């Protein structure tokens, strides 16, 4: 019974928290996780029902079934606590990830940008001549339901409006030794160029030029988890790090988080590729190559 408790705890942990990479990761190793759960179910039935029924002790099956019911009730309670608490989700870690985006699959995919838990803007995404264009909709304008009109968004005085990359052009065509390229602009001024590598791991590198100060910054962020997965049954699952610090996470839910290193100006850059993958979610898109 103690062994079953440990087995169930492992199953719950890897079902609700998809990092780090394991052989029974539900997203990356779906079949292995199914076999793991089937084995758990067979073991539970055998130990709690089948073996007690053949024990020859009259009260033993009833006691065993009662204990099994307690197990099930306890697991359901734990899962409910996880669903409300969910500290493992990046949107519930504002100090590490001040920026997060809720994506919606579609053709094209769209998103909603949150900063310090405040809803700020929509994200628009479209494909133009093989290049994917992602931009903050309405140029930092939000809908005022009281006045029934669009207005300037001053909800966040900390967001660097003039310096933040608000438009991104993402290409998945091989170029200059990379598997894709990125270009970005800040309020219409070109301010970012970069490359993407998708094999064997996902990796970004870009050079950002602050349009106000002219200071250039180069950043490289990559995954070290062996692979990234954009299957049509699941949303993106990848953790990107810079110098050992996780600064971007797509956690196989509709929410992705960024800004982990405090560099808000370029926090939305990886979203271009994530929205391309979102187009592919549930088979909606057909022009993205899974990697």
C-alpha cells in the first residue's frame, strides 16, 4: 500500500508539472505515460480488490475496498488543491515571470498580454508571404467599456513603451546557418535582428538596439532538455534559459511566460514562434514543420 502511494504521487506530480524532462513526461512521452498509468491501475486493482478477494479472510476485501476509496478521495483532494494553488504554473510566479500571454489556437492564432497580472493588450498574428507577423494590437490601446471607445493604455507606468519590441517578424526558413530568423521593431523603428535554431534543441539569439539610448545588447537563450515538442495534440512545451536562469517558459498550456531576467523590452520576441506552433495546435495549421 505504501508502494502504491508513492506510485500515485509520482503519477500526479508528472501530470501536473511537466518539467523537468523524464521518460514518463505526459507530453513528450505520451505512450510511456499511458503505460505507466495502466500499470498503476492494474496494480491498484490487484492489491486492493483481486488479491483480498482470494485471501479467504471474510473481512479483508471490505477493509481493502474501504482503504482504496480513501486513496481515491485523497488523490481527488490533492488534484483539486493543485488546480487552485498551481504554484508550478509560470503565471503564478510574478517575480520570475512578470510577463505572460494567454494564447488561443486559431488561424491565425491570437493572444492576450498580461504584465504584473494586469491585462494590457491583444496580440495579433498573421502570415504574410511566408513570414509570420506578430504585433501588439492597436499600438498599446485598450477598450474602455465605460466610455464605449478605445483609449491610450496607462495602466502600467513601468512598461517601456518607447523601447519595447512590439512588432516581430518570424521566418522558419533556413538562413545563414540557422533554422529561422527574427526581426523586430519598436514603435515602427527597427530595433532587433536575430536567429532561431530548432535542432537538436530550441535556441534563440538576437541583437537588440535600444531606440532611445542606442545601446546594443546581444542575448542567447536556449533549452537543454533534449528536445522541444509541437505536436498537434499539445501546445508548446519548452523552457529557455540564459546563463542558467529560466527566462521563458511554454508549459504545454495556453499560457506562456517571459521576462524572467527582467529584460522587459524583448520579452515578447519568442512569442512569434510560439504563435506559429499555436496555429499547428489540434491540426489547425499545416505549414509548420514539427521539430
